[in-house]
C-alpha cells in the first residue's frame, strides 16, 4: 500500500494527492503536522532528511521532493499517462515543472512566510510587493506558454499540477491573476473543475 506523508494545507503535498486521485491509487495518509514541527522529529528525518512534506513510501522505496514523487507515480503507475509520449513535448512538460518549482513556488513561499507565518502587522510589505511582481512575471510567461491550448502541453499533465496546487492559497495570500492574462485565469478555472483537483482539497 502506498503511504503518503501529508499535511492538508501543503501545496507540495497537494501535488501528490492530485496525481494519486488522477490515477485512482489506493493509499494510506500519515499526517505530519508541520505547524507543530513534526517534520523535524528524528523519526521523520529518517524518511525525509530535509524535514519537509510530502514524502511517499511504496514497494520498498522512500521518496521525497514532490516533483520526483510525481515522476515516480507516473512511471510506476502509467495509466492514465500524465506526461506526453513525444520526447520534445515531454521535455517541455519538465521545463514547465521546473518553472513551477522555482520562480513560481519561490514567490509563493516568500508570500506565505510574510502573510501567513508572521504576526499580524509585522509582514514586510516590500517582500510582499516583490513576490507579487515575480508572480506577475510568472503569469505572463504562462499566458504565452498556454497559447490556445486548454492545458500547458495540450492535454492535462504533470506540468499543470505544480501551478494548480497553489490555487487554494490565492485568496488567503491576496494573489490575483492579472487581467491581461485571461488564458491563465481560464486555465486555472478549468483545472478547478477536474475531480482529482477537487478531491485533493
Ligand atoms: N521542494 C520540496 C519542498 C517541500 C516543502 O517545502 N514542504 C513544506 C510544506 S508545503 C514543508 O514541509 N514545510 C515545513 C518546513 O520547511 O519545515 C518539495 O517540493 O517537496
């Protein structure tokens, strides 16, 4: 049985929950309460030495880093496939996964640090403004990447998941997709209607 070390509010764990739902995989969830520091306990550091969720155990293997977990699940449980078969499109999907994990995730992580983790009134407004500016650049890039497609690489794939996973935090972080990125808005709305994304919480 697949075991997911999870925390409900974690966007990186949400990525894994989306893939588990897309593939209809039975699994056991173990909640690691990161608000209580459980991710830094010695027994969890044996599972993920970085002391972060998610982590996943399956078939005798322990994996951490959400994007590597996604790739593992797609390799081990190929149906439905969540990466294109064509090598060029597959590489493009991975480029977009890398983009989700770097500028996009990085800007959100800074916003979470200021808006959600700092006591009210102590958030650094310049960090917030810079992070929102970086997100605008990300949304503009995604607007170009989407073109007229419904999903980043045509059909739904792992490439979409890293972006969808942060959407529940747009409200609490007061992030809005700029009006000059209508394709991004439509794509995020489309993603919200997928049962897997709904199921992942
Ligand atoms: N690059 C990692 C990041 C994991 C990560 O930062 N997880 C957050 C929750 S979304 C966490 O565990 N934070 C607690 C901590 O850093 O102590 C991944 O994608 O799995």
